[in-house]
C-alpha cells in the first residue's frame, strides 16, 4: 500500500481543525470590519477633503467699529446728533475714536478703500462732490493726549469746524450741526462735561485740553431758600394781622436804631409809599454782595472777560444764580428808583426843605443808569456793540470838550482793549463809591427832614403812630416778598451773555442799545446825534431837576396823599415825559412795516 493512504487519522483531524480555525479568524476580521466601521465613523470626526479649497482671511478688526455709534444713556441730544454727523462725515478720515487716519485705521477698510487712500484720493467723481486727499496730507487725531492744542476752548473749535469742515466742502455744516460735532469731539477727547449742552453762552468756558468739574444742580438749594423766605413772609404777615405793637422791647438792635422811635402811621402805609425806598436799599445790598462775589472770578482782560463770565455761569457752584441775581437786581433797581421818583413828584413830597434831597435822589438815579451802562459793557461780548461804539461816540459830538470827555471815559481815541479796564474802574470804584455816598446822604436827609412827607401834626386826620419795631417788621416783610420774586425770576430767566468780542471795530448797523437807552436810539433816527442824543436827554434831566424850584408846590395840608392840586403842572409834565419815553422804546422794539 502506498504511504499516503496509510496516514494516521489523528493527523487528518489536526489538519481539518487548522483549516476551520483559520477560516474563523478570517471571518471574524471581516465581520468586525463590516459592522463596526459606521460606529467608528460616528465616534471620530470626519475630515472631508475638497479639490480646490478657498483660503479664509484671519480676522484682525472688529467690523462693528464701522457701524453707527450708540451713545450711552444720560448724554444729551446734542451728543447723539453729533455722533451721527461724525460717523457720516468725519469718521473715515479722523477715525472712529478720533485717532486720525493711521495705518491701522486704513487697514480696517477693504482693499479698494486702502488702494484709494494709498493713491491719495477718494475719487474725483465721488458723489455728491468729488474730492482729493493729497498724498502728503496729514489727517490729525482729534482725541487723546496732546490733541486739539491749537484751540483754547470749545468756541474756537466750533468756529474752525463751522468755517472749514468738511475740508472738501467747507460750510456744509450748519451752525447747529457744528455745535453737535464739537460736542461729540470733546466727548471723544474726554473733556466734555456730562449733561452739558454747548452754546455760545458757555463754550468759551469749556477747555479743549482738560476736563472741567461740573457743578451740581443748584435748584434744590435755591428752592429750599425760596421756601424759607416764603415761610418767613407768611409768619410776618400773620404777626402783623394779629396785632400792632405799640410798646417797644427794652433792647432794640442795630437795625432798630437806624429808624426813629416812632413815626406817623401815614408815613408807613404801603399804598402811599409803595415801599420803593426800602426796596431800593434792599436791591442795593443784593447788588453789593453779588458784585463782590463776582469779582473773585471776573477777569477784566479783553480776551478773558466774557470767558470768565461764562465760567461763572457754567462751572462755579451757584455762579449762575449769583450772576442772575446781580443782573435782575440791577434792572429792578432802575425800575424801582424810577417809581420812587414818580411817587415823590405825584405826591408833592419834594416841597420846601426836601428839595435838596430830591436832587440827591435824582443824582442817584443818574448814577444807577451809568452803573447799569458800565456793567452792561463789562460783559465784553457781541451784545455790547451799540453801547461801546455808538453810546460812547455821542460824547465826541459835544463841542469843545467832547474829545476830552471821550478820552476820559474810554481811555483812548477809540475803543480798544484798554477800554475794558477803564469801564471796570468806573463801575467798581468811581460810580459805586459815588452811589454809596449819595445813598447815605439821601437816607440821612430823610431822617433829618422828619421822614416821608406828611401833613403837620395839627393837620393830620389820623394821629396814630407806629414804633420802629413795627416799621422794621414791615420793611422786612417787603424785602422777603421781593427776595422770593427775585429768586424765582433768577431761576427762570438767565442773565444774557453772547459770544466774546473778537474785535472792537465792527458793524453797528443792527446793534441794539440796552433797554433803558432804547428811547435814545430811537431819537437818533430822527437826525443830528448831538441834538437828539445829548441835548435832548440833558434837557430832560434839567427839567426834572428844576421842577421844585420853578413850579408851585402843594400846601402842607395836601401832603401825604396822591395827586395834590398844588403841583398839578409838575405832575402833568412828569406823566407826559414818562409816557413819551415808554412810547419811544415801544416804537424802537416794534418791527417796521414794509410798504
């Protein structure tokens, strides 16, 4: 038998087992590959290849910086509008945060814009009007340390923007838009006071180089003071309604000693005196106190005068209230003194031995007018043009001495920066000292002449007398009421101020005199300046001065009442003069009708 047939059965079984084992291993591998491949695909990220991938740029700039800016809450509407104008007109060149046209800011734009800048143009056909950016042109930054150094304050920055921006089309921005852009640039520069709206009345006080502290709201304190005065007035009224004291306290104070121990009740009646004399003294005291406070900050230098007033009004705590009180007290004093003069004439209170005191009071009225005039000029803003040019030039029309008087008042042959120092000296020292002297003399004469004019004791219908304590209480009541009214007016109506004077030689065609000289400005329209601007006011003053000396006076029994028959002619003259001045003022204020 062959050897292959005679093989061992165990060998056959081992060979068969080896074949089955190899087939099982191969089958397991195939099964694992088929069933577990999808699970592995879900468990691990898939990498998909593309035939032509497009490279993406690496982001290096926040494109939101090119979007319309959003102003934080609490900013003014002026800032919001200014941000929109800056975004649409200024941002492309000066940067989104005022950094200027830097390389980094150029790279923020697309290739076409960068190419345009690199070429030095924005396209000659750029709508709506083409413009070129020269290759060597430097676009400055408007925010950050060392910026805006060519401008001292916001007013100069506004004037530059209004006249020169945008540079490819100067004058495109309106005056209001220029203020809005100015405010936003100062905001970027971190020097814009929070909550302030820029105007010509405060821009010169806002520096472009440093942030100024913004004073707090004065309204609560002012309202509290007004309430205290009102309560004091109510208390005094209630005290007067209860009873009239006839017995004096044992120890009168200083203010009581300024009054006689007792006076006739007729001399203290409000319907007769109108309280004008005491009210004038009260207003003078307010003017003195507020004027001294303003002197701490006012700078009598031409390029700083109006700026210092804006600083007082805008940045000094209670500065606006102080200036408003000073301004409105001055206007009220002129009105009260005029009423006082009319009361004296219409009651015949200038008779006999009171004629000298009448002239003293008339002199005080003239000084008050001059004080108002010089204080008006001390503003040194565009609103004083008539007073500085036309008003003072009237002195030159006086024959022989006109030039010398003009030089004395102005300090030179024509208005100049030195004129401000001259007006300051007149206002603070000469006229104020004269007012104090005449005022003290006038009050002394009133006391010496027996108080306010009244009939002799044997001719009085009412012989009642009141004590000095009752008189002081009535005076204080009038002052409290006047103080409350003055405070409310000062809160509601701010004192006027315009932009600073840049030159003293300017057109006065449309200039307006202060309100108390509008009647003179109306007279100047008639003809000769010397005749209507100097002679006419001088004759008016002379006529008032000689009334007690050339016309009849009321009798003693007619004193103490309105419109006595004894001086009826003087009454008619004064009433006609007053109505004439009012009519001339109204004629100037009313617009001319076009025919």
